[in-house]
């Protein structure tokens, strides 16, 4: 006789309503008595219901992994396994998805088949760091599950004090605002750090994220230590005929209220002939006007990326946004992409050598100062790195003349803003 | 000895085989896009080819039956390809406008709401909670399900001033990240320490160094090596709990929920911003957390009725000011809203600009 479904009066209340219910999904798995995971999911539901009753969590960590790797499996052992023995071990395997999280149904179905064989049948698409999360695997099944997923083309993602799985926006695959090949950059960089991902030995976690423009659809600036944003250095592309179509359709007031006045640097003006005047020197590449007039405005042709370092959430010293350390790096050919990789290598190396244990790179830069960090990674200062120059006088300036000479030399060489 | 298979360290897989053929053909060569209706994006390539993407909300915690259902829909309507957004929405690409309505009908028929584009409230990004995390004080999945039920109309319609991104987190580490509205756990009491376990389970120096306020120090308690907390210094953040589970921070009654507004990742118009505390002390009240939904709906209503087109939550509050925000939302303003952390002076009003 199959194990009985647990009573779940509280969870049952999450089955009603118009939004798809995760509880109904858990129950479907638990009721699949022809599948190996049904008993596990029954106990999982039982334990989750207990959490809803007591408002307490019942999972603890431990050590579970696959051969050769020191990360990628999140161990979960139940603290109330005596009551719910079939979900006593409920580990997660983090898998790295294809960039942009595109799937052929054949790939997803194969993954489901493997996961039905070895795991719970429960998958989060996707975790906050960007992984496919196969949730609910016994210790015994972790290795064979990974082996089959690995043969299918998946690798384990990051965890702990290592390089983490990355996210890129949909980007070049389906967006006219994309300023570089996000997936190419992500694969090039992350796949270069697989040792640091699979055998974590950094001071603390390190996340890369890739957004094609300042809209930041991959949530890079606050969620990644190394945020790559697409941008352009020449003039934005304007199709004046298309601008006039917008004006004709929506009226001058609408254009003025929603485009001209919303420009944060007052770089736009609507001409008397209903064409758009752009002061490109003042333009911040913020994307607002391009978002509104998608048919008329596009990024310029000289495209590349800016790199911001140090984004993170509260722990330990408080929230941080990434800040600019590379205002512009042209990304057109393979050589350009290698320069981005080289920058990533220098920065991760500096992080390994200089961060304290459990210190994120943003906190490290905060501790040592941006200038020392830049010197450490071999990048010259640039006014695009600051909101404004210093406001206090507590600084020794006895190297002033030498620094001025350096600035002039760089300026003469036309290299002030690039590597 | 059992044969040990060596892992193929393949890292990030190639996406090209998994791109819809239309996207593959026009990779990097897109010209413009528009949104014919909520939940549908229409992209036109330089080649003249067009693609319609239909976005559907999911529960994120997906059982294989639901994933296969999504695959069935992709096979039937979208040439066997789909993708997911960072907020767990599924997207299906089709090559003609005629195919959009039948696809939407299939999705709706299977219980997936279509929406989440443009100036709508999109799916809430959320964390693992009681289902799988080892340190949660609440269950994000349940909070999210309850909220998205209430926000169904706002997901399926584009009626907000601009996009609204909501996040939830089950502890103060805040894996959910920054949001226009964030619903996060906020502990209100210092950890309760099991001194019998600390010496055995915790690397004490690491725990001491983890504390942001230096409130933890090594101590001998009942003859055993343990840790003690200076409760006057403790800010109840729970940072000590992950490295030292005997320092129980979670409490059914004292772990509350707090609501924050005005987080923004994009550099569009205004610079990115962190979310700010607006309400705390909400009970952790499963299975539907009605007190949370009530305040979120209050904030969203005020935003919807008062913000101008394109203003994100932070930009709207920036224009009208915090006094007016607290008036409109009828939320109390307390001493806990005033920051006292390292850079707190930057959050004070250092001007003679006042609002009445």
C-alpha cells in the first residue's frame, strides 16, 4: 500500500487563487505513486506544513558533493527526519543554464527525465543567482544524477566562497538595445574561472553579471561583484522620420513630457520641425529615450562595455552598488573580448591576494580606497569613475605634478578612458 | 573500487542550439520592438523578420508536470523552444501575429497568466524559504503566491506608471535583492544561544568576525567554550546564524516582516537606488500573510494613482518627497526610519528644502 498523503490544511489554502500554485505542484509530485520520489515528496509536504504551523524552518546544512568538485551541491538534512524519514535528505544540485536561459523543449524534457529518476521532480527555474535548482536529492543519488546531467551538457554551478553562476540578459538574441554579445562575454569569462567555481578558494563569493545596456535586465549593478554593461561611445542613432511619426501620433506635449523632460542630463530638445536634437556630449547613455521611442532611437555604432565593481547586499558592512572602474572597453572582435577577460583575471587575482576572509570585493575596495585598487589592477583614474571630486582636504598632494604629467600624457595618447 | 567518473567541466553551455531559430538567424541584428498588448513583445529584425514573444507567469518552484506542460505548449505553438526571464516568467516565441492568440489561449487554459511586460507588476523574485533553505524565517513561495493572487490584474494589464519589480527575502541576507517594493524578514530579538552546541558546531573566530557591530565575543559558559552577544550592540541581523546554527535568530513571533520601497537596478533616467524601509513589525502570518498584502496594495495604489508615466517608485517618491509618501500611504513614520548606519548622514535632509 502506498504511503498516505499528509494532511496539509494550511498549505491547501495556497491552492486557490488565479496565480499558479507551487503547492498544487508539490502535491502532484507527492501523489505520483508510480514514481520513486512520491514518498519523499509526501514527507516534504508534511515537513513544509509543519513549518507553516510552527513558523520555523527545519533544514540544516552538511557536506555532500560530487567527485572532483567542492561546490555546486547544497546539502539539506531534515532536523525532524524521525517524523519525516523519506525527505531526511533533500539536497539541491545547482546547474548552470544556457545564457539567456533559452531552452529547447528536448533539453528541458531530458532534464526532467533525469530528475524524475534520481530526484524529487521539483525544479526552480531559476535561483536568484541564475542556477537551475534541482531541489530534493538523496545523498546517494547526487553523483549519478550529476553524471547523467553532465553527459547531457550541464555542469554544476557555484556555491560558497567561489565564482558563482552568472546571469546575462536576453541581449543580442532578441533585443535591439544590446550593445555587445552578452552570452559570448559570459561564457568566455565564467568558463575561464571554472576552477574557482568548482573548487572554491576565494576570500568570499564572486559574481559576474552581464547586461546589454543601462536598463540592466540582469540586475547586475547591485547583485554582482563584476557587472558588465553595454554602452556606446559615439552618437546615438536617430531616425528623424520615425521621430516625426511619434510626434504626429502622440503630439508634441506627449513627446516633451515623456521624452524631452525625462532626459536626466537635459540632452534632448524637440525642434520646430518635429525632429529631435541630441546633445550627445551630455547624453548619459541611460536608455530612457530609447525605451520610449524604440523605432526611432538606437545605441550608437561604436559599442562596448563599462565594468562596475563591488555590488552586493547588506552583509557585512551595508549595501553597495557597483561603481565604475572601466568606463569603456570596445567589444567588437575576439581580441577585444580577450581584453575583458584579462581585466576579469586581474581583478579576481587582486581580490584573492588582498581581500580579507569573508570580505566581498566591494568591501575590500571600500577599505583600501578606489585609487589603490586601480593601481593594483593597472587601470588609470578617470572622471567617469566618480560622482564628484573629493570634498575634504585630508589628502597629501605632493605628487601632484607627476600625476598631472601622467594625465597629460594619457590625454595626448588619446587613451584617457580606455585600456 | 568503484569506477570514478571524471566530470566534464563544461561550464556555461552554448545557448545557440537552444535559441528559437528566428532568434538564431537574427542574433545581434534587431531593429526595434513594440508591445502589441500586455504580455506580448514584438521584435523586428534588420532582415525584416519578426518575432512575437508571449510572456507567462509561473510559480518558479516547478514540478516536472508543469515543466512538461510548458514544453507541450512550446512544442504545439512555438517550434519547441522557450526561455525564462530572470523573474521566472516563461517566454514563447512565434513567427507570426496569427499565432499569438492561440498560444495565449493555450497558456491561459493551462492556468498560466499572460503579462508581466512593460508597465505592469511582473512576477516577484523570491528566495527558497522553508521549502529548502537552512536559515529562513518565513516562506517566500507562500508570500509570493498570496501577493501574486492579489496582483493578478496588475500582472495581466499594463496600468502602472512604469514597471514594478517586487522582491521577497526570508532573512536579512536578502537573496531576493532590491525591488520597487521588497518584503523582507526583519528580526527583532538577538539570537538565543545553545551554549552546549556552539563549541562543537561553530568556528568561533569566524562567527565573531561575521558580526557587523562587533557584538559577539568568545566566552566560557557553564565551563564550555561558547560565544556571547552584547545585546545592546546587537542589531538582530542574523549574520551569525548561518555559520553558527546554535545561535538561533529565527523566532515564530519575534521574526517579523518589513516592507521597503524604491529599489531600482536600472540606470535609466535616475541612478540606481537601494530600497528604503517604510514599514516593519508585520507578523509572520502563514499561509497567506494578509497584513503584508494589505500594505503592498496600499503602496501600489498610491503609486498607481499619483506617479507620472515612466516614474519608477523611487523616482515618484523623489518627486513628491517622503512626507507626502507617508501621507498618501497612511503608513506611520517612526524613529526606526531614520538611518544610523555608516553612511547615514547622506540620508538626512541637509538643506532648507521642506515639504508641507
